[in-house]
C-alpha cells in the first residue's frame, strides 16, 4: 500500500496580488476530507468575476455560508497542528493561507510545502497525464478546493505506484 501525503488546496477571490482565500480543502493522508468556505474579512474587497465563474462561488454565497476567518484558522490549526500539508500550487496557496492567518492574527501551527519536494522525476514525467485520467474517472467538479485536493492526492498515489512497478 502506498502512503499518500496530506494535500491542501486553496481557491481564491482572484488570481492576482489582491486575491484572498475563499475556500480551503484538505485531503488528509488518513482518508479524512475537510472543506470550508470563508467569509471575506471586511478589508478584503477585491473580487474577480473570472474567478467567480471558474469556482462557481459568489461573494454573497460566501457571506451567507462561509465561516469567519477566526473559526477557519482555529479549525485548521486544531486539525493539522504539527503536520505538513502539500500543495501543487504552493506559490499561490501559501501566500493565501498567510493572508488568512495574518488577518485573523493567529499563528499557523502546521506547515505547507510544495508537492514537488516529494515527487520523483518519474512521477513528474507522468503527472499531468495521470492527473487528467484521475479527473476523468472521479468526475468531480474542478476548481473546488476539496475536490482538487482529492484529485491531487489520488494522482500522487497512482504515480507512486508506477514508480514502485518500474
């Protein structure tokens, strides 16, 4: 049996410097899944209509159904304290998480690392092909945080199995 890493994915209000986190999903190595929408903090005003069309999440939906930033940061810290979560989009996910914890004035007590740090060259060589296959098979809506985390985790599992066979 292949051990899989815990994967985190963050969806945001926009793709530029002013974007902030609107949804966080985690596919934990234990098989547990976590996902939450985030109510924008009062100072978070930037909104990209293109991001809204991709995520299918409106600002009004976040205000109604999202958790406030303090609750989200406490939940994340409680669930993942001392653990490392991996991201395939670390260059954007890590700053969005930093924005969340900074705004909440709460220290993040888990680590987020680039997935590439634990991938072999063999895994990277087939990553996109296998990820496309996983996406097709699982048939989950894309660009939702927990779905994307699940797809990434399953892609890791399958590429790690390929590595063991060769």
